[in-house]
C-alpha cells in the first residue's frame, strides 16, 4: 500500500467519526478540527471525490474562460466572497495574474498557488486551488448553465495519473513591525501618493504593517470608527442604489465585486449580502477594528472602509465604484465622511 493510500485511509476514518458527531461543519472547520489541511481532506476524498491536476496550476487559469457562466469563490477565515459570471480577459503569464471581466474580477498572486483538484461533491463539481499550507485560495463552481464538456476536457488535459500527498508546508510568520521607524516620513510618502497601487510599496519602503501604518499617519488620513459602521454603510448603499467595490483576499487571491448591493441578511455572527450574482458572508464577531482610509491619487482622494481582525489582518475592503482616471463617487465619500468623528484631509 502506498504512503498516499495509508494517509488517505487513516484520515477518512477520522473524518467519518467527526462527521457523525458534528455533521454541519464546513470543510475549513472540519480540517481545523482534524488538524489537517483542507487540501488533505480533498486529496483523501473525505466527503468528495477528487482528481489531482498537474502543476504549475497557473497553467490551468487561461482555460477557465471555456467553462462559461460559473461561480467564483475566494475567502479568508472571516469572510467569503462569491461572484457568478464568466472568466474574461484572463492574464496569467507573469507572477501576478488578472481576470478583468465585467462580473468576475480577480488578482492572482501565483507564488502561493501549489495544488489544484477537480472535485465532485454530490451533483456539484468544482476546481479548487490551494497554497503550500493546503489552505484554499480560490474555487470555481460549475452551475447548471456552465459548459460541462469544457470542464471535462480541462480535467482530462491536466489530470495526473497518480495522486501525491499534499504535505502542508507552513509559511514563515510575518515579522513586519507595527510601528514605523519614521512616522513623519511615512506620512509624507502617503501624502505624495498618486495611485492606490503605490500603497503596498509604501508599506514595504517604511517597513511597517498595514494596520501599523493606519495607526501612525493621523486621523485625517486613517481614522478608526465604530465596528458597526460596515452594516450602516451597506444598508445606506442598498437604500440609495450606490455602487460599491468589495475586495476580499487571502495570500494568493483578491476577488472584487463592483456594483450595487440589495439583499442584506443577518444570520448569527454572519452579515450577508444575498444577491443573484453576488453573495458575501462576513463574520462581524471577528472584526476588532474598522477604519476609514483616505489616500490621495492623481484622480483626487480615494476613500475606503477597511476591517481588521485581532491579529491585525485585513478582512475586507470597500470602495465606491470607480475606474482609473475617474474621480471617486461624491456619494461614497460623503457616506464615509459621515461615519467619521473627525474631518478627513481634502
């Protein structure tokens, strides 16, 4: 018996015992309970049937447009972003990939992409991408109207003849300081920004974490507000048909929704958007700080609402709908200013 089969059989036994005692757990929760990765659950066919697809997994991405209308899912531990549409304008040649369709809008950081499986769970079929730790980065779910023949062809092209066990390889902890060495210099660099995409390079230059930067630059540029503000913002956006952008990311992916939101539903700790093409599930109990962030650009000020957990990790970002070269929506900026106790730089 191969090592793979030994690992898989042992995990399946433990999985079935967990399923009997706690049948309603999600895949990520089951993996945590069993102290394994979600990729290992999938590889061992725990609750699913899986086919391992060949590396490098980024080679699969240009084929996703053939699948037609599907559901794209990206998440972190505290927020799930689901968007229906077609993969269009796929750019996957370099280390950073893009999908720039009118419905599915993605930024892929391929350094993290390690494993991929074609997964069948009952009648539901999907492609599931994982990082080196076995954490799910992105999933593509087939819908009734999707191109089943194209899915079969993609799986046949990339399927490996024999599965290998997805060893979990932990990443080194992030040791970026939370306090900048030169807060005044950080503020000067911030005030000189011309593009929101220059924000991350600014953090690298000043060797400071994202949340550390927000705490250091002054309330006119980054202001902490009440954690209930996200619900207020979404309710007002829904009432006024205000177009928003919603960014949810993990180590290897950022998934973006642009447009209005309508159906807002609270379910326990989860605050949900349940629209026909866009679903969001946000665990508001995980939010320990909420910030209005104010950045200068060549198009004027750009304002965002950002939520963080107790480890200082970014859970979710919201912007008003905009494109490069177009100023921020006045209604969006006024909404965020109304959430602040102190004035923002203008």
